[in-house]
C-alpha cells in the first residue's frame, strides 16, 4: 500500500527542538533553556488577558490595529508598516514563503537560530550557512557568499544561541554590500536586553531601505511567550505582501490585549532589564571563576564552552545539572556540542545553577585525581 508522501524537501527538515521543561526523570526543574523572562508577564498584561477572555467567542481583530498602533507609538514608527504575527516566527516563515522558490538561496550564519533553515526548507530553497568568526556574524563572509540566486539573508542581532551582536556600522556595511533584490531580515528578538551603545535594532534601516525587514517579539523581555505575539516592520511593499499570506486571525484577542498592556507597562520592562543587567554579568563572572569560557552576551542568556576533556564536557554537565534540577540547552544540533546555553533565571535559580555547576566540576576533578 503506498502512503501519501510529503514533498522531499519537507521530509528533509530537521524539526525545531524547543527548550526542555522537564528532566529525563520527569522531576520538576528550573527551566533555563528557552530564554524566557524570569519575571514573567506584567500583572497589567495578565489582567488585560483575563478581561479579553470574556470575548473569546468573538474572532480577534485580524488587522491587530490596537497593537500595531501601540507598537508604532512606542517605537516612533508607522503603524501601516507593521504586521503582527503568531510570534515573530510567523513573520520569519512568511518572508521565505512569499519571496523564495525552489531555485533560490537563503543565507544565515552558522550557530544561528534554528527557524531560518526550516523556513527556507519549507519552500525547497537551498540553505547557505555562512561561517561566523568568534561566534559572531562575519560581514565579509556573508557578502562573499551572496550569489544571483540569494533571496533572503536572515540575521539575528543579537544572535541566539551565541548572544553576540553586530554594531550598527557593521549592519549598514552589510546592507550596503547586498544587491537590492535580497531581503535583509534583522531579527531583533533580544533587542530590549542590549546594552552596547553602538547597537541599533534595525528599525532605523527598515524605515528607509526598500529591502530590510526587522522582526520583534513579545516572547522575551515582555514575558508573553505562551501568547505567541510578534511583529515585523519594513517597507510598505513587503508588509503588504506578508499580509496576503498571513493567517487572517493570526493573533488572539487575549494576546493582543496582553501585548498592548505589556507595552504600556514599561516600568515592568525596566525591572526585567535591571534584573538582567545585574545577573548576566554575575553569572558570567561565576562561570569564568569555575574555569569555563563564556561568550560575551548582549541577551538574557550565556553560551558556556566546556573544555571537553577530563570529564568536563557539555554533555556530562548537562546531565549533572538536570539531575540537580536545572535544565539548560545543549546544542549539538547547532554545531555546538561543547556548549550549553544558560538563560538568566530568578536570583534563586541563578545561585542554584552556579552551585550545581561548581559541584559538577569538583566531582569531575575528584574522579580524574582518583583515576
Ligand atoms: C533569535 C530569535 N528569533 C525569533 C525567536 C522567536 O520568537 P517568537 O516567540 O516571537 O516566535 C526566538 C525565540 O527563541 C529567537 O531566539
């Protein structure tokens, strides 16, 4: 009996692996694997979502008007040039959907966000993975990899899972070197965490360039990952195209209400930023004091590199930390088998995960001495 067969390029997709929420034994644990906000959503956003649930029998506003206007006010951009989506993931997928065919190439940086290759593969496009340098996007290498078949360059700035970023001048240099028919997608999911003074999220370039789109999310600092709300901003001709292919009711009423209230509660966002500014450097210093290397991060997570010798490997650390009740992200699928990514947690989680990591290293060293 022959079975229905998916298109071959769909069969070839390696599914997205979400951050784990439970340990192998099923024991509850601190989830430090998905770059979520340890503070959770603003209580004002929660109240707005609860109120919106009373109208759950009505379809949401498919145009996401109130949210687009709130985003436009907050960022000083035009509401007509914003498209809201089911997470920023939807915008990332729709860009490939609308602009790529089977003969096209889609570029992204090695050690990048897993959604880009999936979005491209869905269209049967050819994946062009470009080497990074010191875990950071390499503008010259990216420009050298452009061909007449290149349609999209996806760039997370700052990048997940490395936490590194490109300065505004480097982004401008990258854009200046790209052909005008290539879309530069600047994914700024972690923009609100960035402290580097020479960073710009992409809004500035997306405002003036006819081939730049920037994507943003309410899943990270706004603490609304479960609601699936993101948006993108770019030239009118691209935004109009994306509207044609998006789901007609792609953001829920509760999500819209929650996001508007979250945006208006900037005091909550300031708290989240201050928490990150306190604990990100603390975690980095503590991990380095244990003799491990940390990639400098502008996000709410750190990439920790293990020596992969004397029992101190990322895989062994991952298991030991899970047993101690902390779930991090091991990244062999992203070419980083020697790394764990750690999301900044609550104070208790941060102190706990460092104590567990120190205990793991002590026991690995004791075992080596005994052998
Ligand atoms: C770089 C990057 N872009 C986009 C996203 C997707 O976010 P959303 O929840 O808005 O789909 C993530 C989530 O982890 C991310 O790390």
